[in-house]
């Protein structure tokens, strides 16, 4: 694509996407549906500037967004949480794949003479879209809910099923056990070796590298190393014939116990958001409206049949696993769409001659349309769940809490864990008030973290950190940062991101105190001046002045915004005081 064409396409894409997302969000349909419609409008099948070859390239590139999405989910799920989901993961997830594949294959046997082809089609449509479902759950804040965890466990099992499903394609095509003439036992062994490599690397090697870079305060290399670890894990799984997203998830889960997890998440989130938006647009571009118009009734019946089968299977299986009607309804409609890995399975089947061009185009269109219908299906499922007569099912605890082993809700965030921050944290802990602290000094974080304090590596001047840490509902932020520019920037960003939260800041002097208050701090206390006032109070008491008179004097000084001492050195900028000294 020449530069002029690229710029024209980018401008058109951004303009249409911004309008579509704004309109769909306004009507409560979500940004995902708006991005899908954007892809349909600018795609090659509606006279858009893109051609079909470009769409395939764009979709493959934007799958990196799915990789980052699953990595971030892994960061939110410690290994023990995955073990808690084992019954849903291996039981419900496995049964959903097998039963859905067989029933959908039975339906397509009415249109296919070959059982092998029908089974391949059924297996492809049995998968759901990890990208769509997880993104919607995160947007709605439901990833940690009961139905969110149930849906995620099923999706994770589908990712694990990628290897046998890919191995099934050449077997059905009668071209040997595998396309690469590799025995199944060897491929399973390779997959196991790659999983072990990712797990061991994420558990031992990557944290050491990140710790070394954090101690050097090399933030650029820190982010690049973390992102490199994600893509190496994804490449390893891809090399073993498995889902790249699975490798990223495993790497994230291994790093979830690291004190650097929140800072990693804050750095990854903006890149994930951009790539995921492009992924949804690329899916919309894949929708061939002309193929649908040529076979409208057949296409419509296929979409309805697949959605109905998957909803029915998931609903009944969820009930059998004791989730209750409300959770079963929400999960069933949430996972009723086709998945992005279906494109890969259909592509492999076409390359081996198992399906013809018409079946491939129809399959890709069905996946795209069911993805397009997902927001509407979710709304329908939620509506039916609300009308269910049973009592609501319990909600699971969040995947993780930023503290150490405490599941209580965080009420206070402490920015900076030096002498002042540590004192504040100690007092909060003595009163049983749950808090979490951040500091950009990796050595300090390691020291207090080893002693059991809920301290994590991170910079509160990073606007994504509080969001990444799921700390939007805290009551109070206490800033003890020593550097004035960093503290002012942190206050400004926190006030922008969390306008409702109270911010109490420590300032070195009155000038810094005023700057913090202008930036949005609720209260700011000049450290050196407060120490001077305390010393003055002790002086007065030593001279026989009563405690009540001393306390009244201190209150007057503070209530008048320290007007009594503003004419002195403390009320002047730091540079002026240094010159006087």
C-alpha cells in the first residue's frame, strides 16, 4: 500500500470508527458492535479501500491484541484460582466442545454427504470467541463474576482443544496423521515441552530480568522485556501448534504473583486496547455480504441453528453443573457465537481440499455474523436471567486482590513507601484497614514485600496504574512522594481518573503544598512546616503555656492556611530559600 493510500484508509477508518462507536455506545449496544460495523463499512466487500488480501493480513496482525488480552487476564488469575476452576474447566468445558461439535455436525450432515466434513464444521463452530467474550466481560466489570469465571473456564478449555482439533483436520482429509507428517505423540510431547518452558520461564527467568531492570530504573527496557516475554510465550505455543493466546495466558498467570504485575498491566493496557479495536474491525471486514445475498435462506438457517444448538447445550450443561438458571442463561448466550480460531480451522480444511470455496466463505461469514450478534445475544441473555424466578447465584471473589493474601476490598492507596508511607501503612494495618502501596524503588519494594507488606512496584504518575489494579473504588489516596513534579503530576492524573476519591498529600514545603492543592489534592500538609509547628508547640509548653492554648494556636495557624508563617522562608519557593542560605 502506497503512503497516500495508507493515509486515506487510516483517516477513513478512524472517522467511521469514532462515529460508529459513539452511536452504538449512546444506544447501549457497546463499542464492540460499533467496531464490527466499522469493518463492514470500510471493508473490501462494501466498496471500501481495503482488498481481501489486506484484510487477512490485518486480522493476523491484530490477533496480537488477543494475545495481550489473554496475558492481562492471566495477570489477574493466580494459579490457585485456576485450580479452583478445574471442575468447570475440564468438566463443563470438555463436554461443551464434544456435545456441541456432534450436534452441529449432525445438523450439517443434512447438507454434506461426508461425515468427516460435517464433523470438521461442527468442531469449528463449537468454539466461541475468546476475544469478544473476555473483552465484553472486562468492559462490563464482570470478569470476576460467577458467570464470567464460568465462561472464561469454558473458553480456556477451547484454547486447550486447539491441538487435537488441528490434528483432526488432516486425518479427516485422508492425508496422513498430521499435515507435517509428525506423529501425534511427538506433537503432544512438543506441546508439553513448550508449556513447561513457558511456565518455568515465567516463574523464574522473567521475574529476575524484570527485577534487574526495575532496580536500574530502566522503565523502557522493563516494558519491552515484559512484552517480549509475552510474545515469546505466544510464539512457543504457536510453534507447538497451539493457540498463541494460551501461551500469553500462561505467562501472565506465572507473573501474577510478582510484585511487578500491576505496573506490567498498566504498561500493556493501552497497546491491548488499540490492537483489540483493530481486531474487531478486521473481523467486520471479513464479512462477505455478497455471499450472504446469494444464499440468504441457507445462511440464515445455519446461523439460527448454530446459535440455538450452542445456547441449548451450554444452558443444559451449566444446569447439570449446578450453576443455577440465571448463570446458565447468561453463560449460554454469552458463548453462542463462533470463534476466531474457526477461521484457522476452515483455512486448514480448505488448504487440504476437505471443503470447497463456498463452504469456506459461508463458514467465515457465519462466524463473523454470530460475532456481530454477540452484544444483542448478551442483552437477551441478561434480560432472560433477570426474569428467572430463582434467587441470584453467588458471586465469586475477584480473581486477585492487590494485597498479599487478603481478600478484603482495598480502601486506601499509599503512593510512595519510604519512611512516611511506611508509617501510614503501619498505622492503617494496626487498625485493620486494607490498603495497597506503590513505589518506584524496586529495592525498597522487594524489602517490604518480603516482610509481608502489600507493596507493589509502580508509579502513581502512570494514569493506567490505578485502573490496572482495579482500584477505582478506593476511599482515599495518600501520596507521600518526595519529588514535587512527580507528586503534582500524580495528583493531577489521579484527580482526572478518579474524580470522586479523596487525595491527601505530603508536601515538603508551603510552595509544594500550594501546587498540590491546585493540582487537585483534597488536603496537603507541608512536612517541614508541620515539624516546625510541633517543635514550637513543645517550646511553648516548656515555657509554661497550657496545652489548650498551644493547641488553639496551632489550629489558628492551620485554619488560616499558614498565613502567620507565609512571609518566612517556608512560604517562598525552594530556589529562593536556597539563594538566601
